[in-house]
């Protein structure tokens, strides 16, 4: 459930009827920012080591050939 949906439900329980979109707009005006949850994992330490190893191995490569 989203933050705006939770807030809308709380307001409705207190007798305040307001749309979820209005809550979203007010949160946005107040500086709250929406971000989607990450859909993939960050690089693991193993991935970082592999990238570094590859870069060090290829640092002398002439990529303009």
C-alpha cells in the first residue's frame, strides 16, 4: 500500500473525505518525493571485484581500433 493510500484511509476513518490524488499532490507540495522500489539487486562485492579485474586487465587496450 502506498503512503498516500494509507493517509487517505486514516483521514477517512476520522471523517475527512479526500481523494488519494489530492493527498499525493499535497505530499508533493510539501516536498515528499516518490521513488519506486528497486526492481533489481545492487552489485555484489563479487561483481565489483570482477569489474575491477576486467578494467585493470583492459586498461591498456586501444579502444579506437
